[in-house]
C-alpha cells in the first residue's frame, strides 16, 4: 500500500481523489478556525507548510483502518481501549527513557485490564504528535508582564520570555520530526520483542519498588507467567504474544499542520490524515459549524470528539450527522469528560438517546479534564479519588442506559512525578512541588496509573 504525497498523483492501479474531495480539504480555511497560532513571518510559515506537505506519511491509511476495526469491536463490547500519554508532549521530553517508560506503563495497564477484564485491550498513545494545546486565554500575565500563552511545543516555547513565546513556524517541522522519531521508537519497542507478554515481569523493572501497586503488579505478572507456561506446555502458538499493535493519536488542533499531512490513499482515493492513526477534536473546538469539525469530517481516519459537561444528546446527534453520517463502525468515538460531580446526572440521558439512534458510536471516558483544580499551593492538579469517581460514574451511567463503556482516555507518564493528589502513595498538596514536571495538565504517575488499571479491571468484571 502506498500513499501519494501529491493529491493528484496517479500511476496505473492507483486511485485518485475526486477534485471536489481535494478542494473540500481546504474548506476549513473559510470557517475562522479557533485556537490557531499567528505567525509574524508569513513567508516562513508558507515554506514550512510546503515542506511538510512533501514529507513522508507517519502512518499508513491501512493501519488507520485496522484501528477502526478494533474500535468497532470495542463499541460492541468485544474489546476495551486504553488511550494514554502526556497532556502535552515536549520536544525535550522525546527521549528513549521517557518514551519507553510511557510505553511500558501502557503495556502494564493493558496486561492488568486484559487479565482482569478478560478482554483484548486496544492500545493507543497520546504520543508521537500531541504537541498543540488549546488555551482558555491568548495571553498569560506574570508579575505585571503579559506575553502570549504557551500553546505547545509545536507553536512556541514554555519559557516566559518574549522570544520564547513568539509563534515560530519552524516548530511545525520540528514537531513532525519529533513525532517521527517517537513513533519509530514505539514501533521498535512494540514489534522488536520488548512488548512480548513473556516479559510481563520485565516491564516492572526500574520503577519504585516501595509501593503496594508494584507488588500487586508482580503478583499478577506471576499469574500471567504461570498461565503462559501452562499454555506453552500444551503446545499453544505464541506468535500473538510476541508483538503488540500500538497506535498513535493526538488532538487535531493546528489545521494547517493536519492539512499538510493529509494524503490520498492510493487504494481507495480517500483522504487520510497521516500524522496519526486517530485524531480527536477537543472540547473547545467541537463547534458544529466550525473549522475543526469540517476538516475531520473529510478524512477517513477513526476520529474522536470530547464531550464536556454541557453536552446534550442533540449536540451529540448533530455531531454524528456531520462526522459519521453513514454510521460506520469504528469511525466515531465520543470521549466524555464531564467531571466526577456531573457525570451521573448528565451522561445517562445522552447515552440513552445516542445509543438508540447511533449504536455504532464508541464511548470512552476521559476522567481527567473535568476534574482539574488549583491546589492551595497554586499547582494545577487533580484528585486521584475524583478521577476514579468519574470512571465509576461512567460505568454506572452505561449500566443505567444499557450502552457499552468502551475505553479510557488518560493523561499519564511512566515517570514518578507528583502532579495528581492522592493515590496509594498519598501525594499531598505540600508534596506536589517535589516533582511537578508537566508543562500543562497534571498526569498520573507510574504507580497511580497501575492503581487505576487495577480498579478499572474490577469495574470491567462487574
Ligand atoms: C486535552 O485532552 O488535553 C484537552 C485539552 O482536553 P479537552 O479538549 O477535553 O479540554
Ligand atoms: Mn490536558
């Protein structure tokens, strides 16, 4: 399977796109896209975009289709999706150690969920391209100085100086290359033997051993080991254990970046955004008549939309009409992020109506973004208990409505940071400063991630 870099590229046997389909990929430009950078040097911006549009695809359309089929299975209750990673990836954080720790954490959580829930787990990283952040304000003021807000490494630098905060088009290219090297390492980890389920113990090595969840994981890994040895003795075929499929995803926020990485699939003549397997629209840009909905309606990847606490069933149904008019299995995921105190009130009605009219939709729970608070010491944080209460509320709402809780979308890191309050290690307000490293939102650390997986495995059993 090949992907052409030119929309009209064709040789014998290649499908080309209808001219109207290609033209439609730029319709968003007329729709006043929200949350876009402003570049002072528009020539440099044009050059960066033109270079991006000649670079190789990061993923193949066929891979996006494989993920779509897996998401369709999750929507039917035959699999569970785990999507996790940083709130905002950074260029300096794209090191082998940090990437490996995040991949390991997702693999460990998946082992816990698969074993506990007896369901295959579809693994998706908020990785290899999660560089752009929507912000509630265009500017930030510190000690009387006002500068442009940090919008993610793809736009500007976090340091609070005028030079760093200027929007720099070269960063679009650096984001692409950082995504490429991250994805290359993920592919090596997951197909080069590191993800072999027989290494289930190894994934725990190097993490802090002085906690209850570390030991709980060791005990579960021992059970998995025993099961594998038993099956081995029975002569079972273990090819399926050797490698795992790990998909990439990010918020499709910067539309000129996403457009430049959209190519025509030579098998079908359809456009795919080849910057990641799965793209989602955030809570702030999901306006029905807005640019982001228009653009993602036109690419054939599996896509998601965040639904916050003010969402209604009518909102959801209108989004389905635009983004998934054919009701294609696996195409559309709603990621609900309502907050622990609202989900039980708001979600059941939405589920009931959407479930009746569009049962193909996959429902995932983001228990992070509705539960953000500022701690007394001034850190942006979340309480682990609120996060878990939202997850429990998500399962309750689906039970009430008769729909399927299909997955979890979380901000996590494999490092032992102190960004989220609580958990078994009882991180408290005065401990947040010990290792608070996130540039934007607080992430579960390695131990809190395992703890979440153990609790969700219990919910999956019910
Ligand atoms: C995010 O996922 O980091 C994010 C900004 O989420 P939301 O759009 O749900 O606020
Ligand atoms: Mn976030």
